[in-house]
């Protein structure tokens, strides 16, 4: 009985972890939370757009994975979806951020819900090309990809969560 529960829970856990990780990688800088503070950030502290963030991640991944010619088409399919998602997220945030100062708490919660729903839909669009690309990887490339995903944000948070 316990084995059946584990077998059913394990794939679901992997999907949840993958979706959460992809959200962190591709949309971490797309959060509108800074706008709610009511303070303006100086140009030196301005966050990059989702498009800029995604382009940097694409470059990092391509450099790390050493994509072969035979994988280029699948890689391009994946990055096209990543770019479309980032462009859509920037448009959504820009559209709503212009009105953030006049939103009440309920409107802001609805706005944040829209962002979350958009991220979920984007993850759904991203998984099929990612699966196809991942299937084309060599064992070494898969190990590298798995390591990158486990580290989160391409190693940015590595070492921050130490076991006690």
C-alpha cells in the first residue's frame, strides 16, 4: 500500500518541483511586488524585464549545455516559447503596473492572481517543448540540466539553504 502511494506521489512531486523551478528561473524578476511598496526604485536598482531576464537565462543554459547541431531545432522551439512567455508577462505587468497606485487591496489581489494564472499557463506551454528538448540530450547534458534545476536559478541560491 505504501509503495503504491509513493509511486503515485513521486511523479506528482516531480511535476510540482519542475513547475516551481521554472517559475523561479523564468519569472523571478517579473513580480510586481515592488510596485505595492509605493516607493520608486532608482535607475541603478531597476530590475530587468522578464524579456531581459529570459534572454540572460537562455544564454546561460546554452553555454552550460553545449547544444549540438542536431538539438538546435528543439532548443529553438523551447527558447521561442520562453521568449513569448517573457514578452507576454512584461505586457501584463506593464499594463497593470500603470494602475497599481490606484488599486485597492482587492484589486491588487486580483492582479496578483492574474500574474499567477498567467505563470501557470506559461508553464503549461513550456513543458512540452522542454520535454522534447530534454529527451534529445545526452546523458552528460541531462546530468548538467538536472544539476542546474536542483541548484535553482542557475546556482544563484546555492548554499543559502543549509541543513541544520
